[in-house]
């Protein structure tokens, strides 16, 4: 089974049933809807179609959030370098004389000399003057400013609210239609995530926090701890911070997320040339490979599958590249792994002392008839005392010869058809004062024994938790 999931953005070219089935067959693992484009009626229909054609595929709805965009334009202005273009927070314009944006206070947050970027930084403007709601900009590059394109103002503090009215509408829509994940733009703190979690009022939709500016970079660890998953939007990240080290920032975000066990989606221009061409560049193949080697859980296609000419081919190509990277990575892991042994008890016997050195474990309990478990652990010299428990009194006495081990006789037999005796042994040790409530205890033994089976189970518990959850009474 392929480990790396492929997130496919569903758009005009991919919503029809044959195309959805083609994407699934090629390797689509998650269907993404971009809430910044189209209206809710379109998204409602898209959700219905995805659920009908691919009912087991989770849906991610990216909501606009704090991202600034141009509005839908009747006229998309083209300009040369040095020409003036006027952005406005007034909504009664359609791109002819002025280009409206969706953030109503942008004119108040900017000042002359500030840099304004558009369309993932491909268009650059400098603010010349501000007149009322109109922001007069000098174009530093030639180009065309199109509808629904992102606007970035790096190094400018915006007074956008954490949760907008549009966000509330989108969250209600997502909850109503059983959306699995929502993507939050420009997340900068755990508090931002928790504000949305409170608005959601439950466990679903789960939250994918998009790290795409310096605030998100600065607080990547707390964002990863609070979110359900993380997305690296490299388009906004590169223009909000810097282009030259975006690959390094990607590695840092993935490392922070993995430390908290959070899956990471790497997004933006992974196969951008395949929007129009049937074959990728070598750099794009390398980019996907490195994202997998960095440890991402998913790679994402945007325009490639939403509006591109080769959506299925893009997914098929991405699947082939991620699979090749996974095979390579797995080989590296296997080659670098410590030779722990080739049997269950041998491996567990080696791993338990490593766990005891890494965690604040205070005691080890080995539930063993013959003493094998205690011997295998003791030979690795853990610092913690070992309590070796047997239902054979003579065997229990003999365990006292094992280094660092105290033999304990259990007055009830160990069954072969259940694991009930594990809890009873721990309770017995607690009642005898051999375990106390402040202990963090590692317990090992054989569960469901058959001839030759040994030491196939490990538990780690706070004794205080066992007392509370199992209702032990003095």
C-alpha cells in the first residue's frame, strides 16, 4: 500500500463522474475543494458527486479565512512595469478602473512604500499613495491581475479578525455536509486554531492548519500541537517570508509536525507544468521526491487537477514518483536500523531497556513463568529494578539470582486464554507495596501463550491511573 496520500483539488475539469473515477484509480486519496472559488451551490453539488462516486474518499474544504484575494472581475487588467494600477476596498468596481479586494480594511493597514504581491508573488507592486479606500500602486512587473488571485503584503501587520463572518458561514456549510477536514489559511497560533475548534463545536470537521507566513513559522510547534494536520502552502509562504529558503522552511515545518505526530500536506506547484503539458520537469519530480523524503504524509495537486489538461496523468505521475521515493526511504530506514534480532522476545528484550532509558520509568514488571523475560531484560542492564512475577513459587525464588531482579510469587495462576492476569498482577504488587502510585511502570510478559512463545506484550502505565481506572481499593 502506498504511504503518501495524494490530495486532488476538484474543479471544473475533474468533477464529472468519469474523471472522478479516473482520479481515484490513479491514486487520489483526498478530494480538496477550494472555498475561495465558485459559490456554495457549486460546492454543494461537488460534495454530492464526490460522495456518490467515491464515498470512502475524505473531503478537505479550504476556507478563505484571512487570505486576501481579488474579487471576481468583469475586466482583468493588464499592465506594463511602471504603470499605475488601483486596488480598492470598495466593492462597487469590477476591474475596469479599480480592482476590488475582499479585505475591507486593507487601505487602512497599508502606507506608501509598502510592497504588495499578487498571484503567488509573480506580480509585484509598490504603494504610491492611498486616497480613501483606493490604494494607488506602481507596477514593478508587467502582467495581468486576474480574478480571485491572492494578495500578499509581507512584513505588514494586518488587523484581520481571527474568525470572519464568511468563515462562520463556511464552517456551518462544512458541518452541514459532513466535510472531513477544513483548511485554515494563515494560521499563526494555537489560539487561532482553538477559536475555530470552538466554532466547530465538535471533533469534525478536523482542522488542517496552513502555515504560510512568518507568524506561522515562528509558532510552528504550537500550531502542530493544536491542529489535526498541517499544510505547507509554499506559494504564500515564499512571498510572505523569502523565496530562497522555502525548501528549508518546509523541512522545519515537517519536523515540527512530526514531533507531535501530525500529518503534513505539501502544496503548491508540485506538477505545475502539467496544467498544460503532459510531462513534468525534472525539478518537479525532484520536488515531490524530496517532500516524501522529508516525511510528508501527503502531496497536493491544485490547478493540475482542478483546471488542467492532464488531471489523471498528473495523479498517475505523482503516484509513481511518491512510490519510488517511499521504496528508497524504506530501504534507508531498514539499512540504518539497529540489528535488534530476529525473534519477538529477542527484539522486545533489546527494546525495553532503550524505552526505560528514554522515559521516566521507575520499575519494570516481568510476568514470566520460567524467568526468560526477566533474564532478557536484565542482561541489557536497565537502571530500573525488575519485579519478576511467576505463578510457580520455586521459580519466583530463583529469579533473585538475576541481576537487579526481585522474584515475586503470584498466588493465582496465569491463564492461557485471557490477559486478565496482567491487571491482577499489578494490583497484587500495589497491595504488597512493591508498586506505589507515583510509579511509571513498564510491564512485559507473554499473552495467549503457545509452545515456544515468549514475551510478546509491553505496557507502560502510571500506577495512579491504574488505581483510578480499575477501581483498586486498599
